[in-house]
């Protein structure tokens, strides 16, 4: 049996593992990074063309330090990569007067000095006619919000890591992770052992299947449908913002535009409805017809400039923590096991900052951002 040694082994090359590997490579660490699947597979959470980045964060001002750092690093990545990775579209966060989306986004924007404007429904429709102008809606406009070109950006991080000398191995599964007194031994599917000072577990919806992560009872992978719609071309094809829209019934839609060949489509999904427990190794079930009807009805009511029938749909995974916040920490009994997970369906935008923190934890350094809000200790007693 072969044994390989390195400072840090990264398990999982979704966006969090890729970002951690990039950060390790920039620090000159001797790292190895593996993924059970191929570089652009669709079984986890990070595939697809785009993700939303916003700082007027309705989820809370405690995310601002990570958001600010991630914003800086996305821009640095784009600059060093050379090709566009960000679509600077601006963002609108919409709802009725009673909507938590508008008010909570405003609170964080004010706390963090994030440039923004508050619009009524007429102003929203003047700027973005796809939304219509229901009299009782309002919107927070964040000019600095953007879309991250998801697969391109993740691959750009991996390119940079390889350029700095970190080997990547795809089709390579970690089947056993054993922390000991002198580091961690990770058994690969091939029977090879990797002995390292620290391991970063960034296995997305597979985290509950890694007993050494100690999060099996805490995390719940959820299968989530996402849909593509055709906007009315008479309303123009440029300048569609990233958005959240809290429906009058209380569900939150997210959306952004993507190119499909020469055609611009809108990718839209419910953030918080239609999510069902799922197994990333199980077969992919069809999106139930009643889910398609539900979103069709919402698009019909809220978006007069968008054809309500979806032209395509697919599922993806959210890995949910009990409170919808992240876990970025070290395992309580094994400080050489770093856990990066539970991004609860809103983690992509944070990846470069979270990766930088995970790299610091793996190297025994203090992370640049305070992670107190993101340790699993807050679920003490659950596993
Ligand atoms: C439809 C959808 C829309 C989203 N929209 C947004 C958005 O707009 N903005 C935003 O910020 N976030 C968004 N998110 C959330 C974001 O995409 C996720 O938080 C993020 O991609 C999670 O990445 P990950 O690296 O944790 O997991 P994954 O991407 O699933 O990566 C985990 C990797 O680990 C590998 N792996 C697992 N087990 C092992 C093992 N034992 N050995 C080796 N490798 C292993 C897997 O093969 C996989 O490649 C969205 C998510 C979905 C599903």
C-alpha cells in the first residue's frame, strides 16, 4: 500500500474545496486536493452557470465581514484570471410592505454602509419592466450586487491552485478519515493512505456520510429544483438584475439571467419552498408536476414580462444546518479536522473568504475573519 504525505489534504472540490485549495496554494502549503467525481459534475451543489452575490444581506449583518472579504477576493480572482467571472448587474430585493426581504436587506445595508436605494413598485417597474408594478410592493436596489459565473470561477480557482503547484486528483474518494496524535490519516478508495497534518472536509451534501466530520446528526441535504424561463424579448435582453422576491404568500424566489446559446433565459427557483430531503448518491427524481405548477402560478402573477411556463428544470442540493447558518470550524475532539459545510443554499458567494479561513485553520493560524457565529458548537448536544 502506498502512503503519501502532505501538510493539508482537501476532500471535496466543490466551490468550498476549490477556494480552500486556492488559498492554500497562495500560502505555499504542500497540499493535495481530491474529489470523488470529475471537475464539472452535477451531483452536488456547485455546478451551473451562475450564483448571486449581494451584500445587503437579509440573513444578517454578522455575514458582512465574510461578504466584504469575499467581494475583494472575487474581484482579485477575476483580475488574475483574465477572463470575466463576474456579471455586474446590480440586484433588487423585492416584497410587499410586510416583507422581511426588503426590511432585513435594508438593515444590513445600513449597518455595513452598503450603497442602496429604496424603490416603490412604480420605480421598480420603470427600471426593470419584467417585474410589473404591483402597488403594494417595494424594493431595495443594491447597485454593487452581481452574478458570479459559477463553474468558470470555481475552475479559475483550481487553475490558480495547479499553477501554484497543488496537485488535484479527481475520481478519488476519501473512504476513511482517522485523526491521530501526529496528524490525520485518510484512506482513499484505491487503498492508498494520505498522511497529513490537517484535513479540510468540504464534501457538501456528502458531509453527513463522513463520520469523522461529526455532523451526521446536524446536517440535512435537501434536493432543490431550479427552473429556466423565457423573458419577453420586447422588454430588452440587457440589464436583468439578480433578485430575491418574497411572494405575498411568504415564499422567497431568487433569480438571475443566464445565456443558453444566443438566448437569454431567467434562472428562477424558490429558495425556501419545494426543498425535500435527498441523498446525493441516490437516483435523481423528476421535479413533481405540482412543483412546476406552483412556480408557474407565481411567475404568472408576479412577472408580467416573463412567460410563466418553464423551458427547463433541474435539481441541485442544499446542505441545511438547523438554523440556516454556516459551519466553518474544527472538529471539537480533533483540531486537525477542518469542517466547511452547511452553506444552506446561500454559500457560493462567500467561497473565497471561507476558503481563506479554512486554509488558515488547517495551517494552525488565526483566520482573518472572526468565525464565532459559524461554529457547530451552537448545536451542542445534537451530534
Ligand atoms: C440551485 C441552487 C442555487 C444556488 N444559488 C446560490 C446563489 O445564488 N448564491 C449563493 O451564494 N449560493 C447559492 N447556492 C448555494 C451554493 O451553490 C452552495 O452553498 C455551494 O455550492 C456548496 O458547495 P460545497 O463545496 O459545499 O458542495 P459541493 O459543490 O456539493 O461539493 C462537494 C464535493 O465533495 C465531493 N465529495 C463528497 N464526498 C467526498 C469524498 N468522500 N471524497 C472525495 N470527494 C468527496 C463531491 O464529489 C463534491 O464535488 C445555490 C445552490 C443551489 C443548489
